[in-house]
């Protein structure tokens, strides 16, 4: 029986994916084997020796101490793509709303309450909110992953010319992308053509301020910028300068910051990207499935700190070992198994930076002391026998 602790409310549909006969939910457990978490900050949390895995119901894992988890042999999962449709729909809504000046128009119309000449005021005032249609305009999409590809395809359906830039596009994303999306090999090929620009890349040191003064300088005057990925991907100072000069017509952002609030042309939403019942359910279901498969079978899917490793169970016992990515470890493992007179039916080994994961299906008389022998290998971090 595996004990799972939840942090934040997790969708009951997701929790139902954990078989009751094999898992129990105990939020007061001092020594859980797994944790399901949404946005709770875990950086100061104790990580008990019993803890084998943490599954984040969402894409971002900045609330989890990844380095500490890796050192302790704790696999950290996230759920990429589970909220992709929710974010993509919000981006399309911002495209329409930003182009037609809907936020300002709605706010202005509220001020007409009680007017004795309402109809005349409406006809007179609506001219200040005239905005262009999307059809025939050009949208640049930076990042063509699960969300970016959906945005690109939806924009094509709206009659827009869509340009995409992603030097690291995956095969799955490429297959899902409309043939009408034009691939650009460099931002300099895309930016001068864009009426609208949206960014959908993960945040890391290399992507910080993807949209900055230099990239905006390559854009058309009056470009409309959207950021529903991460606040740090866009240089706020460059956006504010662009708004003041007319280089940027509007900036839609899902990450409010003090310097953005109250600025004309800036429209901040309170991190609503994944805030739909469907998205929360999808994330919880994916997180629960990842956690369950790892605890029961040792399979790793969508880990941020360990390599993805999956293989079907072939019978016998399964040995799962997290270890340092160093020469000689595999021979040390097989040496222990050979000495124990165990036959290796299947083996897979993959690495991710400084750590590696080896999974073996073995047959034979498996001694209870085998785990201790494997753990005694100097590079071993965590050993499990299923």
C-alpha cells in the first residue's frame, strides 16, 4: 500500500486514478511515498526518506526544490500539455479582445450608466475603440509546443497568416501543426512581418527576455504583444518603452507586475491560463497516472529531473536504480546481479545531465539483501526492487 499526500486541492477525478486497493490518501502522513501538489511552495518542506516521487499538477515546477529532490533520489513529475487547450483559448480571446479594444470599450460603456442620452453617447463614443480584424493579419508564434501549436492552428482557422519560430520543435508538435503555418529559421525572418506576436517557450536562463528591446526594434510599429507563458520571457522595461513610442500598441500579459498595472495599453489578467475546471482535472489525472506508474512499475514519464524510461513488465522482479551518471556503474550493477545468479531479461539505462536511471527485469532467486548490495555501489542514489 502506497501512501499519497496532497498539497492544495487536487481534482477528485485525478485522485480516483489511484487504485484504492494500492493507494491511500493521507494528507497528515509523516512518511508518504508520493506527493501530489499544485502551486504550494515546497522549498522549505521536509523531504522524508520515504518519499519516492512528487507529481506537480501543472507544467511549472519552480515551487519544488528540484536539486534537493534529485540528490535524494526523488523523481519530480509535471504535466506538460494538460492545460494546453485552456491557455490557447485564453490567448485567442486576448487576440480578439486586444485587436478590437474590448477591455477599454467595456470599461467606457460602464460609465454610461444613468445617461439620459445613452444611444447618442454610444454612437458618438464608439469611434475611439475602432480596431482591426484578425483576418489577413500576421501572427508570429515563438515556441510551437503543445500551446503554441494550438494557438497557431486556431489563428490559421481565423484567416490569419501565421509564422512560427521554434528551433527545438518536437516531432509530435510538428505533426500537429497546420501546413499553413510558415516556419521561420530565425527571429529576424519573422519579426518584421508580424502585426501580432505571442510567446510560448519554457522559462530558463537562455529564454529570459526573449522579447526585449532588440527584438521589438525588428517589429512593425504598433505590434501587439501577448505573453501567457511566463512573465520573465518579456522585458517589462522594453515593453513600457515600446508603448510610449508607439512601437507597441498593446501588451496582454497573464502575470501582473507592479510596473505594468495602470499603464495605458497594458492588460494584465491574474494568471488565468490554466484556470478552468477541465484543465485542473486534466492536470490531476495526468499527475496521478505518472505517480502511480512510477510507484507500481518504475516507469518514468514527464520527469523534470530524471530521464523518461518506460518498458512493459515481463514477469519476475523489477530493479529500479537512480544513480550518478558515471562510467562503470552499469558493469557494477550487472556484476552484483551475476554474483547473485540472476538472469537479466530486459534492461534499459538512460541519463539526464549528472543522473541516470537503470531499470532491469530479472528472474531467479532474488535475495532480500540484494538492494543493500546495489545501494553499496558508490554512485547509487536510490534502489527499489518491485
